[in-house]
C-alpha cells in the first residue's frame, strides 16, 4: 500500500477533529453574540455542554482572534471584529454600550466626571456619563445639548470636521467664552496641533474640561471623550496630564471601533503592493 493510502485515515481523523473544534467554537460564539448580557465562563460551559477545559481553550482562541473580549469582571462579550464590522454601517446606537467600559476606566483612574459626546443639530449632545467620585462637580449632563464653540467636546468635533458651527453670532456663556470667529479658528488649530481641546470656564464659571477625538474605522471622528472638573480641583497645570489620560482611553476605544493609525495602514498597503 502506498504512503498516500496510508495517510488517508489519519488525515480524515484530523479533518474530523478540526471540524468538531470549529463547531464547538461556533456554539460558544453564538451564545456570546445572542446573549443580551455579558456571559460568564461557567455560564458558557453550561449553556454549550462543553467541558471547562475545552471551553477555556476555545475561548482563548476566539479572544486571540478578536471574536470575543472580556469586560472588567471577566465576562465575555462580542469582540472587536464584530464591533468594527457593525460600525462600517454607522451603527451609532451601539456606541454607548461599546464605550462604557472605557468611560468607567477613565473615571476610575481620575475620579472626575467623564462624558461621551456626539454632534446633534448644531450642538453637542452628551450621550453617556460616568459621575465624579467627588461631591463637588456632580452635574448630570446626559441628554443635555450645549454649544459647540464653548465646550471641550464641541471644539473637538468642530476641529476634526465632525460638526459644523451654526450660523450667526457665537453665544457668550461666561466672561471667558470665545465669541470671535477669528479667535475660535486659532483655538481650533491648536486643538488639532496638540490632539485635545480645553475649555477653561468658557461654558460655566468654575468648570474646566479637556476632550479628545474618537475615530471610526475609516479614520473620521465619530465622537469625543471628555474629562471635566471644578477649577478648584483641576488646575491649569494639571490639564496636560488629564488630557493624556483621556487620549489614552479614546485611542483604545477608537481601536475597538476598527480605527488603525495611518502609519499602520500605510504599512499594510505597502506590503500588499
């Protein structure tokens, strides 16, 4: 009997085992995707009837390939690949759910109020918030719309082309609000140069905030992430450090939404050429 004929039973067994592994991984993935809440490891093992050792091995493989991810409690959610694919269709409705862990991590690291904002009807609407751990500075901004030109979130959205200022005069909210279009253009150029926006008592007296852009898969800015605090607690000297924390979480969220920095994209294009 030739070597070719001798290998066939072994190859058939390997193919069968491979198909079985794919089927089992698919069952786990289906449970995660169809669940309305994050799934625990024990829950997945019970729901699929798979041994815990098999469940662990397959979940690690799915996680390595971006098909599942874990929240801060170790529970399983659909991975970055699903999120990136969904965002190609502009599925903004799911942004809050995807962004929440990043807001919470930024809030935990700084103790300050964290907000997620998007452009809406010539204003910036704040669609999610993590409250400050301090008693002072606990305003709930969710659902509130504020002017683009005097909020850190709004400045980011305008500076990166995600929003346009409405026509007419710029509203003066405080003595420090920028109401000159020339001065605002200069300020927005500074936002693009340093990568973050600052409002220092421009929206409300005693309130200082920083914000950074969140990118979608195609490199456009889809939202902004902000950190705000009373001026009595966050001094002007602390702005750069706060912006650094904010930028770090915004970059991580952008990556989950499918964004890859330009250098990485150019590398991939060069390799494909």
